C-alpha cells in the first residue's frame, strides 16, 4: 500500500513571508520520509473545510514546480485540477512541463470542479454542472491526444485545437477525483489510470460501480489505482493510522493520500515516515 501527502493549508507561523520556507520543508520532508506522492489543491481561495476563505492559497502548478526542484523521487500532482479553470491545451502543457522538469514524476489530477465562489471571484469560467462534465471529458480526450504522436486538430463541442502539438512529449498518469456513479466513475473507467475518493465515501459500493463500468467498456479493473483522501487528526497514534489504512486496503484502496494539521512539523513528518514503512507491507484487496 502506498502513502501520499496533500498540503491544503499554507497558513503557518510567520505569515506570508514564511510560506516559501515552510512549503519547502513539506516537499523535502515528504521526499525524505519515503512517501509515494505529494499533492496540492488546485484552488485559488481557501476552501471552507481547511480555513477562512482569505487564508493563503498557492496556485497549484507554480507550487508543484517549486516542489519538483526540491525533491527527487516523490510523484507530484494537483488533487484535483478543476477542468474548466484552464484551456485544455495550456493545462496539458503545464503538466507536461512539470513532468519534464521533475524527471517523469508528474500526475494529472483532474475533476469537474465545484468551488463556484473562487471562479466567480476571479472571473473564471464556471458553467453548469452538465457542461463542466462535458468539458472534463473533452479535456481528457485532448490530453490523451497531446500525449501521443498524433498532433492533428481536435474538434469537440466546446474546444477546438488546430494542432495538438506537445513537445517535449510526456505521458503522465491521469487521476480523476470524485465518486459520482453515472459520470465520474464512467470517465475513470474510460480514461484514467487512477481514481480518488474522499473519506466518508461508501468505498465498497463505489468500487463495485467502477468495476461494472470497466466490464461494460472492456477495461481491466485492476489497471486502475484506487486512492482515497484521508484527514489524520492531531494526536492520532501511529497504531490508529496503520489500522485505518489497513481497513481501507481491505476494501481495495491502493494508495492513501493524507492531510495532517501541520505538514511542515517534524512530528507530522516522522509519523508519516513510520506510517509509510508500516503500510508498505500491506497488499490491498484485489492485488
């Protein structure tokens, strides 16, 4: 079983001036602790579950590029990018650049997007839910085309690209976040290398739905990595963390991505380093 770390908060002692140093400690710490992955949220305003809307929030791909320069082994991605926030060709180019500069460690984490207040606040496109899913699927199609030898035009309902040229070439894995049964999990089965659920989802049921979509499409269910976002509360013991991860592995989760109260704290990083070692011997169900 794999362990990852997401960094959803950038409010640390020292204010804005401390962000660079503290985030560097998170990135280096995750790398040195033997974690498999490091993630940031693709938000522009802080989300309600993690702080006040006015709290600091870094742009995802700038932050990931900074992290890439400070690390050597951990994979890097956004958990997850709102598909409508960037033109698809630009997004694919950003992720391809991250992949090139990190030595092949980028992941495209993507979803339909949900935080209307930040989009309206910054003047970004935020269409209806149905249209956001249409644009998400076209973005996935464009990514697959740009990450191939095919640079012919792309013609979709919402996006038209005259030449899907992408150099340097890349093929980062694609992770789709969300647990919607009709649209999201169908997109996972058709396009993704990994899925991501939030803690609290009915994992057993959702994986059953995903398996059914895979069977309808002729896609091997086992090809898809199953990940879950998990918050680790302050004071949780290492035994409690190991037990929680083991329970998730028994349901079929391959990769747990945790959020901790202070990802830059030595105590948090030590906890995660031990947790990564302990769960590395667990084989998730279905593997």
